[in-house]
């Protein structure tokens, strides 16, 4: 909404303050600045507020607003006086206002850094988290305008408002003066305030998805009058699944006399329905969708599933239609799945919802599935069905214009019916948030992801989200850091999901292999070694083995304390008449289940060849297994201090308790069967790595305290301000060698000095100043860090050696003006490494490590971690590259000083985390010796800091 010309001309309307938010009950609302055009809305809003709420706001009876009040509350300069409103359907449901004040409490301007704040929320919307959302946003606005503290006067009886301030997590002071409670809030975000914000975000977004998946009533808009068509198909699937709520068929083309269709009430519009409709499935042409959405919004529908196509997948015009669709739906407080969606499914017995185009509702199970592709969704549903796996929920989001994989993670985290979350993603709208949510969810249940469109460099048609430029290998590394099980294909996702949903987590990598085929056992053994597992020699039961032999061998392997998992290999066995038996799969399945049920809880997988009925029997045994025993989630906890919702604090304890429950308390589940040894082993290897991550997550790493004592954060900040200047170039600027050296030195990262050597005499003088032996290097871009091209001469012990090397340089490589040679004192011998940090606009700051040289670059042997890095992250970073053995004494060489290298990584991580203006740093090479290390080269780039959406107030993305 643009301001009228009456608005102060020197302070433009701050449209970046506009935001869509999810409220506590899962509905949406819009927060925006109040303008002079809002006078009528404000008066109407105030008339709907109770006398009690008015009294709490003004400390006296205040039945109506005067013209002067209306003018004051709608005229703001957006600096010293700011008002925000929460709207639904274009009407106000809550407001907040601040006025900058001085030490005496009088109106003031900058540099005064305190403001008085006051809220008013319509009584019908109190309890939905409106005031809490407003406080987050008005606090962010105030910080942007240089305000550091809020002051508020609250009547003692206004417990709701006092609680809003108390629970926000900000540092606060409270006193009782003149019959009111005086509150002062420091607006600098704290660990507690951030935890409160994220906890509220999690509960609200999870609730918004839950409202979509568990409606009390569904209307299918666009139900055809004749069989066939998208709408009629969805209606038929809803009825076939046995939906427990009320169902309606809606089509404006229905004859007036039509009362029912397929046995459900038929209506021409939602206005004809006497009862509340919770969910609308829209299956009309795109040009008619706005009319349908308006009808839904005006009649209180809570959420939409838009199956209609013709949006962003059709190009720029369709993308704008898609954006308008989202704006329209959110203006009414509704969330959207789609457009171009395949639908949603919830198999809970109390719901039994199949609002999708899937002709058959999947069996009830423990797997939650989210996909951004209808075609992949069909393939996954079919593959899971064939292998006897059940689902708890399914969302096919299509163009994912609103509800995304992040929302699904929020829901899965606390859904007691889901043990494993599977996601097929083609784009990540907010990678930073995704990794944060994935880490929290993975601490209590596995998250398996397939990332499509990995190498295209663009988003798939229809996905109007920012494109991240970080390589796919980096994305994979960051997912692994967050505990995500990243696989390459949907087949691997199903394989891993079946094992994780049906079996406990392994305590380690030791694998027992048993079966009636020596060859199949050896293939399994080799596959285990290739995946980094530790297999025991296969136990050959021979082809004469009976189901009882399998049962006895499996029970013995499971009871063995030196075994963490068992893979059973089976081929048709030879019967009494000497012929192969192929029809006794059920008998073998019963034997295997019998052994697993009476043995210690360890994962079991079966590799079989042409044994009829075996896979089905193994799957049918417990496709609706009892849920895991795990700690109570946030949604089920009684209300208490908001700080208890901190993801970084809860996740380790939840991980430890849930893992113990996996191993000791869960009843035996379905045993997954695989047609190939490699597939079973790969799924088991993923489970082993995930279980190891869970154990480590139980005791998270720390940022060492020594960094606080040996870093000069204020000095670095002042230097950065000086280097950027008063009006920094938005594109940023590279630092000179000396500037980078000075900045890094503020964080305890010394860089060995280099001196320019434009001619031999200057080179000799530089060497005399630095002391022999020295190195002569070229800094020309095409030769930099390329010792293999002759651009570096080392161990020059005296002047003669230096002059000789200089002459060879210029003779072989070019003129000094082209080579830009420098002289540097020699560092102790060691392993050359590269340490980098960079900021991706979508993913955030990333720390990278690898060995120096062309082979590592060509092979992509670089490890990555998100910033801020902990001591554990630093240790894992240097050990996760393939060439890591070089650092630890490979082939008789001396191990290098890895603790010094870990400290360097932590210092660089701290630098870029403290100062987001440092958008890239490269330390190359870093020579790591048996004692200590030396940074020989450094480059850095500064730029105005990119926005940190993860630290700002809650808001839904707008793509």
C-alpha cells in the first residue's frame, strides 16, 4: 500500500517492512506500516475493540477516537513515529506504535535511542499470537531506526500484555510506578529471544500444515457434472478413502435443482453451505481461480489445495499470476499448497484424507512424504505401495508458491505419526532456514532428501525462488552437517526410508552377513567394504538351509555383541525332493520375524533372489508398527518458559533419548527386502552414518573461549568501517595484501609478509630485510599458486641464488611488470592447504578446507561447513576430505599440527560470523608443519552486509 501525498516526503514508505506472518493457530496475516489512507480502517477497528481492552490501552474509559487521535495514529514519519497494523482481509485486527522519547520521556529525535511502545489487539483475535508477532516486527523496525530500548506502561491487571513482554526473551527491567508496571526492553537480540522467536515460528508453521492435513470439512471447487476430470477425480478419491469429515461438491455451473453428487451435497458456491469449510481443493481453470479464492476467503476457509495449472511453469506472465494468487490467499489468512499441485493425503484413522489425484490411498504407516513434483510423487507412492510401506502423510506441492519443504519439516518435527521424513526437492527457497530446521528434525527422526535439478544452475519451471550459486557438492556437505541423509535417486530414498522406518538405528558399522548363497554373501561383503562398513566374513548356510536354519542363524548373529546389524541373503532353497522351493516366502518371513522379535534390537535387512512372496510377507508383518518412543515434542508440552523451545538446546537431549528408544524400546518392525545387495548395503550405510551423527549431536561442539581473549572485534569493526568508507560501493571492494593482513591480524591470524620485487636490486634489498632463506614468487593471476608452472622458487639461501632465480624468472616467464614478483621469507616445511570463507546470499557464510594444488581442485576434494563453526566442525572439516591421510602421517611422513589448523579454521569462522561485511576470504597456501602453521598468502573482499533473514522477525517468503 502506497502512502498518500500527505505523507512526509523525506521519509519514503518503507515497503520492506511489509510481511506475511503465520499466527499461533496456523492462520496467516499481513503486517504493514500504517498510512494516512487508513483512517476509516482504524476507526472501524477501534469500534470492534472491547471497553476493557480500550481501558488497558489508554488507562481510562475511551469509547471512541477523536479526529485528532485518528490523525496522530495515521500520520507517521517512519523514523521517530512508526505505526504497524496486522490485517486480515484488508481490515485491521491489531496495531502497534512507537514514539521516540528522550531521557525525560518527551518526544525526541535521533540520537535519542529509546521509544515508548503500545499495542492494541481486537478481542476476537487475542490469543492468536498477534501481539507477539507485532513486537518482533516493531522491534526490528526500531533497531533499523537506531532505537535500542522500548519503554512501556502497563496496568497490573493487563496480564496478557505483561506476558507478551516477559516471554519475548529480550533483556528487560521492571518496576512499579504510580499504579502501573513500567517495563524497559533492550532490543538487541539475545540467544533467548532468538530461541523464543524460532520456537513460535515452529509451532505456528507446524500448525498451519496440520490444519491443511486434518480438516473437519472439505469442499472440492470445480467438481465436474460428469464422471472424469480433475475435480470429480479428487471427490471420488476423498470418498474412497473414507474421509471422516464432511465433503462438499462445488461448481457454479451446477443446475439449481442438483442437491447431491456422488452422494455428497452439491452447491454452486461456498455461500450456500451452512457449515464451516476448513479446506478447499480448487480444480478450475487458472483464470477462474481468483474468483474461487475470494469465495473461500469471504466464507472463512482455512487453507487451499490448488490443483490448477497455468502459473509460473508457463513463464513470466504465469509467475505474476502465481504471486497474485499467494497475495490474495494470504490476505484472507489462508495458506496454499500449489498451484499445479498433485494433492495431499493423511492416513490417520481419525482423518483418512485423500485430497489428491492418487487413485488409491496408501496404507497407514510411519513415513511422511513431501515432493515438489507430481510425477515423482506418483512414482514414490507407487514404489512404496509395491514394497508394502505405509505413509502417515503426503504433500505434493507443485510450484510450492507458499507451503514448502521447510513447512513440512516443521510439521514432521512434532508429528507423532511420522518416524521418517522423505523429501524430494527441486529448489530450496531458504537454504539457511532449511539446514536449521533439518538439523532440529534430524535430532529426533531421520530426514532423507533427494535434490533434483542439481546441475542445471536454474530452478525448474514454476519455482520462483532465488537461485543459489553454491555447487551441489557444497549443498550436499551442508546437508550432511545438518544430519540430512542425502541420496541421489528416488529409489535410494525409498530404500533408505524403508530401513529407517522399520528398523532400529545401528550402534555401529559392524555387519554380520548370513545366507544360503556363498556368492550373494560375497557380493554383500564387497558392497559393505565399498560403503565403509565393517563386515564380518559371510556365514554360508548352504542351499540346503531351511527357514528354521535361517531363524537360528539370525538369532545367534543378533545376540552377538560384536555385531551391530545383520544382512540376510536368500535364494530359493532346495526341498526334500531336490527341487528349488520358490513359494515359501511367507515361511521364511515368519522365521526371520520370529528371530528378530526375541533378540536385541538391531537392524535387519534381507537381500533375496526370486523368492515368491517374501518381500510382501516381510512388509505385511507390521506395516502399521507402533510409533517410536521419543521425548514429548513442543506441541505436546505444557506451556512453560519460552526459552525451552531453543532448537540448539533441545536437539541434543532429544537426539540422545530418541536414539536410545530406537535401540531398546521399539518393538520389531517390518524387515525391508531388497532385490540387490548393493541397495541393501547402501541403505544400511546411510543408517550407520545417520546414527553416528545422532550420537555426536547429543553432545554438540563448542566455540573455544580462547577466541574471546585473543580477538579484537571492535578494532576489526573500526578497520572495516574505514576500508568501506562512508558510502560503500554495493559491489564491494577487494583488499590489498597489507589491508587483508591487518584485518586477519585482528583475529589472531598472522600472515607472513611479502615485499614487492619489481627488479633484482629491490628483490635483494627485500631479502636482506626479511632474512635468508627466501622464496621468490610471481603474483600474476595466471601463475598465482601454480608452482607446477614454475612461478615459485624456494629456499634461496643467499643473494647469488636470488639473482639467479630472478633472471630465470624473467627469461622463462616474462617481464617483471607482467609477473609482479614478490619476496617472502621461507616457512617451515609442511603440507600446503587452502582455507576459505565466503557468503552465499541464500545459504549464508560457508567455511571450506582442502589441500592446495591442481589435483584437489580437479577432483573437488574440498570440505564445507556452515558458519559459525564449532570445535567439532573444525575437526571434522579437515578429516572429511579424501586426502586427509596426508595430514596424519601418510606413508611414513610426519603428522602435521592439526590442532593449529583447527584453531585457524575457528578464527576465520569467527571473523566472518562477527563481521558479515567480510564476504570472502582465501588463505592460500597455509603450510601446516609438524609444529605450527604459516599463512603465506591471503586475499579478502568487503561489501555492505547482505540481509540476515534468519535473525529478523518471522515472515513468510514472497517469491
